[in-house]
């Protein structure tokens, strides 16, 4: 079993509350718009990190993180990217990557809207943790925490870490 902390859209700000909420996770996943190499460095010092770059990320972050990150964890294939559109109305690059081989778990960011939904067309679980930085239109900073146990994705928690001020 692996415990996962999922965040997105930090835009260069890493809320100190994240360390408390993610203290028991095995890995942290960042779904793009990191905003600063310091965020990557700080997360890597804290826990193993997987991630993707987002549309605001510069060439330095793009050297550290890919646009698409496809990997297996336990018995779950994961596909992560930043810009994906939304279930049933995908952005073209995301749709092309999904159609190559639909994953069991699809992770994205960009919208600043927390959303977890089953996409029956591809038989995959869609997760967007919302945004946990201060830039954007979201009113509340959000993250997700969940477990992958063999082929099961379970114990999902949507966490509000405070208002975006």
C-alpha cells in the first residue's frame, strides 16, 4: 500500500500546512504550475516527488519535470499532465495520450477546481486536486490525499487548507 499526497498549482508558494497533511504519505505528486524550483526542491527534501510541468513553468522546471508522466504504482497505471480540459471534453494533447492506453488513474491540474470523477468512457478515475497556491480565482486552497492498495484506489480525502488571500 502507498499513501499519496496530491497537489497542483502552487504557483511558487508552498503552504506550510502541506507538511502536516502530507507527513504520513509515501509520495507527493504535483500536477503542474509549480512556479519555482524551490517548491520542487522543498518537496523532494520532504518526500519522494513525481510531477509534471504546467503552462506557467519556465525552462528550468521543464528540465526537471515532463509534460506527461505515465507510471505504475502498485497495480495502478497512472497518467499525469497539467492541462487536460475536463471529463468528456478533453484538451487534444491529453486526449491523444489517454487514447494510446487509458490509465486506471488520470491526474491533472490547471483548472483550480477540485474534481474527482469516474470517466466511464475510458474506465478511469479522474482526479484534479484544485489549487493550493495564492494565484488564481479559487477561493479555497485544496489538496487530495488517498491510498493505492494493490489495484484499489481508496480512502480518498479532499482537504481544504485555507482561504486564498
